[in-house]
C-alpha cells in the first residue's frame, strides 16, 4: 500500500502539467493588473505573445516587453519570469504586470489561451504548489485564510501557518511515530538480530505518554485559534420588551434594530458583527419568545428557538426591574445546555446590585460588564493571538483522531495484546498526522480544499 501511494505520487510529479492562465488581481479598473501563467509551456506561450523571447531564460528575470497579437500591440508590460522549480508553483511561471484596464487584461488572457494556455480553475496555482512540494496542505489552507481574514488577529494566525510555523508543531510528532513504527517493524521482521533496540509494550506506553499531552495542548490551542479565525455566533434571546434590540444596538454602536415599547417589534433575526478584543462576534438579535396568535410573530419565535440551538454562545436577557416569570424560566430552561451568559438589563430602574449577577443598561450603553463576561466565557488566552495553531475543522478532526488512536494503542498495550496488534492503532495515528500535512493519500480532500480558493491563487 505504501509503495502504491509513493508510486502514484511519483507519477504526479512526472506529469506534464498544462499551462494555465488567470488574472491574479481583482477584476476591476486599477493602476495595474497581474496575469499569472504557469506550466511546462509557460515561457513558450508568453514568448508567442510578446516582443521578448523567454525560452532561453534559466533564472529569475524581470523584463519590459510589448504584448502583441501579430502586428497589433495590446499593451506594454513588465514580465516577472520564474524558472521552475524556483517559483511559487514549482513550474515555469510568468507574471505579466500590465495596465489595470479590465479590457486590456481580458485581451491578454484571451490571446494567451489562443496560443495554448487554458483558464485556471479555483485554487489551481496553490494546488500545483502543493503537488510539487513547495507547500504542505496546512500552508495551502493558510493562503485562503489570509485572503479571507476579517481581523488583524486572524490574519496574523494565518501568516504563522503560511510561513510553516504551524506545520512545524506536528513534524516532531510525525517523526516520533515513524521511529516507533519502524522499530516495531524491525522487531517483527528481524527477530533474530540481538543488537537492535527492543520494541516492547513499555516503550510504546512511554512514547504514547509523551505524545498525548502535546496533542491535547494542540487541540486546546486549535479550538481557541478557530474562535479567533472564524469568530463566534452569539444569540441574544429573551421575552419581548426586555431590551434585546437595544442591547444589539449598544454592542454595534449604531441603531440597526428597531426599538419600540411595543412587545413583538422584532419579527425576524437581525444580524451584526463586532470585533471584541480580536474576536469577531456574529450577533443575532432574535424575536421575543412568547406564545402568540400572530402568524408572522410565531414564525419569528420559532426562528429564535432554532437560533438558540445553532449559536455558540447564548445571551439570555432578563428585565432587572421585574421578577422572573414563567416565560423567563422557560427561556432559561430552553438554553440551559448551551454555553450562555445571563444578563439583567435596565439596571437604571433598580437599586439592587447582586454581585453574582451581570447588570447592564442597554439603553444608556452601560454594557462593559457584559463585554468582559463574553470575553471571559470564550476562554481566550492572551498567547493564542501569537501562537501557531491547527485551527480549522479538518486539522482539528485529524488531531482528535490521532489522539484517540494513541489512547487505543496505550489501552491495547496495557491489556497485553501482541505488538503487531498494538501497532495498528499507532499506524492510524501516524496516518492522521500525515493527512494534516497532506502527505498521505489526500488527492481527493486536497481537491476539495483548493476548489474553495479564488481563481488566480
């Protein structure tokens, strides 16, 4: 099986890749546009469309050339020429930096296609960089994360992954597992050799005990990093007229939701986003939960109940000026299994101040105590913003798989199973680690990942 995968990878490396072309900058009027051409025939195809011959170039070169279609001059451009494998894709690559007219850029792309190139698909440049071992799968995913980052903190985490710092976390784990598996293999295949280290159950348990705390820490860091990168969905719930919409407006710092003293004003989910100390909160103001004969309001109430289940964090708003009633208790019961914060609004109408409760006045904007409580509830440690982490669902899922496989290997060793049976779980953990980097049989999953990229990356 291992040899089969290795052979498949060699075949991929030896394939002649078609030359692809795409606009690498936004398709809009600007000072400059960048058109990227990559593949085995990139130099030849660009040479057919320019006043300069690139076919003899053997190292990175910068040229000024006219882009021409026969006798017709399309534009004067700068050609950044990269000889493979010293390029982003690992192939011969040319970046044509032309004037930023959409018309000019499209004319050049059409010309290149007529000379033998084809339009690149989403993420194909990064995919080729991965297949040519210029980047691993964690770095490839980080390219998309950098592009889609909505906060400086999320961007900084993605940059760490792009640089390879995140991949560096698990390389020692990969090496350690490869060492113990190799030792087991040698012991099984060559039992007659007396001068090799013995792979006994104690050695396996010791190795697993060494690795489990590391992986557990990476899972914890990854979950926090995922929050920084993706944000959290926060539902604001409560009965009518407790101040949910006022709270949304206070958090946003703008009057987005309509606020009146008429119960049932909010009929649908009102959304907004804020950056709270580097974490994006996707706020969802819901319709007041109550029994209603109004068909439209009832639909809104049903949406509110569904939003409670979908949210990462629920803020239950209670009216501090009134005692809890049956409806408040019903909402508290409805949200009891969710991560939640209970907040008492309208503090300006009372004199009581129970130190165990969170009191705010949404109408006057006194909500700092709630902001502090939200950040505390998220459990974000200060170092998460500067620590590389495996922080998407794929990476975390594979980390957890490796963790469970190692636990199983330890359990098998403690139950005194044979070494070859124990090694099955160790091998499963090893494959999970390889899959994080894209070093196992990951052609299908990598295709799925790169399909989410924009064209030109």
